């Protein structure tokens, strides 16, 4: 990725570059967003705007920019091409309803994609309308900002605007456009696209670009493309472990939704688990549980194997040796994931050091939680190393005694243990019924206050007080009663 030419920021703070547009043409299509009838700002992320070097006060009233009716200074919009394995089946995809305006260069010299989602049809729309409904766009705004506050790598949401038009899914819904901010939108599916076309030049250009943009320290190594694969695997293992530690279920872990930056991307039928059960599925279209909570680590490994397949021509000139190299790398995912997951779970239990029996201690708690249908978030948050356990639950009392004994074998004080637990066990997550309550108020009554109050609480997930009380309660719905739906 060549260094950008000096850019003079606009009065609104736009400082857009277009390094992705300099990649081979097979990876993108240049086009402009389709204007909408009546753009109106619904929610604008002032804090994020300021961190990007944007003039938040000036842009918060410029709904036309975030609807695609006007282009920001220096924009050169394009739709990205990519493929993907959707529920295990390979297909050509691409940005069917999204357009990349450019890459904002921040005052701290970081680079972020600015993408409009729901901005109209593209050459990749596959007979779709290219639009988005208000509910799914607000859901992405809420969940992505909650993930950011939890400290989990994620794309973020800058704005949501309504379009004054209807979109038609199972019913007529108000249309909207979301502005998504990402470290990049390079996906496993982007590499699958280049590999499927047999274009080694484009594949290598994409790999070199990804190295320079996200892993510049690897570019000069002896085997940079293997290093790229292993570094992506490391980030994905850490990311999925973080999901597991907060009970997050992505819902649609197709290869086109795996970002090489290591960020969580594409909040469709996602949700957070209440009662702990590894088989938990929320997505209405995941009928066989492929992307259930307990399957997410294995699916991540499967997705990374597809990346390895795409990279084979770059791993070694001889295909057989390339396959051996790829297999050896991918086989290491489980160990890498286990390392990150154990580290996260140890922190949730206030453990500072490592012991061989820690996994058994963690698993026995999770087994109890599953059998009792205990709330995942509240169980961990309520654990107390000093309080006595009521004797009416012998199984939990036995576990608690083992946990206390484990804590005594480390030098840290009780106060240090409690501080560690408070920092790794959120008091508040986006409870599904509270998210639905906010979406219903916004869509049906135009009441944004419910969502704003939810966002305020979610911005400080590790704090606990009277304001948070109602947001900590589970929905009370029977397991399996709540479903989420894809926005397309």
C-alpha cells in the first residue's frame, strides 16, 4: 500500500484516501450511492466522529451525507467484490447494498473505512433492492457500540438515517442507511473471490495490501503469506474467545463475515445469551444450529481453513507442500483458541496464575450453569470469593469450595481478586428484550429516548448502580422463544 499523497482536511474534517481502489479492478466496482427521498438523522455518534477527526457539530445535521444523497469531500465510492461460504456453501457475493466512500485518515494517523450500508443496489445485488430497514440498522448500532464498550474488537457505527422510503421484507418497513466504520472490510471471502477467479496477480496484490495495512511488521519476514495466515488465526482465536466469555452469538459466521483485521463485523441475527446452554441459537435461518454458541470456535477454524485454501498459491510453488504448510498452520487453531479462552475464563474467576486443573474447574461451573439454566452474565457477576454459599445446592457449594481453595493458592489478596473479576465480568449486556424494546419504540412511535437510555447504560458495562438494575434482568422467556432475523 503506497503512502497517500498529502490531503488537506475539509472544514467538516473529511480526510479521505482510497488505497483499496488502487488494487486490481476485479476486486471492486466504482459507483455512487442511490439518493433517497427524505434523509433524516436518527442517531449520530459524536464521540466516534471526534476520534476520527471529523467536525461532529457540523456533520450531525448533515443527514444527506449519511444517506448517500451528497458525497463528503474527497469521496470516491465503490462496492467491494468478495465471495463466501454461506452455511458451508460457496457463492459469489460482493457489496450488494453497501458502498465504501473512502478511508478516513485520522489525526493519530490511523486509517478507517467509511461505508454506507443500505445505500442502494450495486452490480453485486443479485436481484436485491440494495436497501436496509431501520430496525436492523439500529440493532447494528446498539450491538456494535456495546461490543466496543466491552473491549471486544469491532466495527463501529457512526450514524443511522432514515430515508423517507419503505423497504419490503416480510412486511413494509421504514428504510434506513447505516454508516459503518471499520479497520477495513477485507474478508476471508475477499481472498476466496480472487482465488476462485484464478487470478494470482490479484491474489498476491490483495495479500500484500493486507500485510501492509494490518500486519506491516510481517511484510519483510521470510514467509510473509504464512505469517499473514497465522496472524489472522491468532486474532480470530482471541476474538472468538472474547465472544465466548460474554455469551455473544454472532449468528451468521459465513466466511464473508470474517474480517482479516480481527474485528467483529456484520451484526445481523446476533444476540447475547441469557440462560447458559452451548446449543443456544437465535437466528431464524440457522435451523440446524451450525452457528450455535458452542460451535463458534470450530466454525472459526473451518472458516480459516477456507482462507488457507485461497492462499495456497502463495504458500509454496508446489501444491502438495502448500497444502501441508496450510494444514499444519490450521491445526494449531484449537490450541491458540484454548489459550485465549482459558485466559479469559481465568480472569472472570479472579485467577492470576495458571494451574493444570483450571479447565476442569471452569467446565464444572459451566456444567452446573447449563443444568440449572443459570443466567450466564449474572452468574459470573454475582460470584463472590468471601460470601458463604447456601447449603441448598450441594453441587454449587462443592464447586465454590474448590474455587476458594484455588484462589488461596495464589498470592493476590481478596480485594485484588474482586477487582479483577469486576473488570472482566460485565454487569450489563444488551439484553435481547431491552434491545427489542428500544427498536420497537424507535420504529413504531419514533421514540428514540428508550434507545438513548440503553446506549448510555451499555457504554459503561462494568459499572453497577440503580440506573443499571432494570437492564440486568433476563427476559424471562423460555429458552428458544426468542428469534433474530437477518436484515436482508
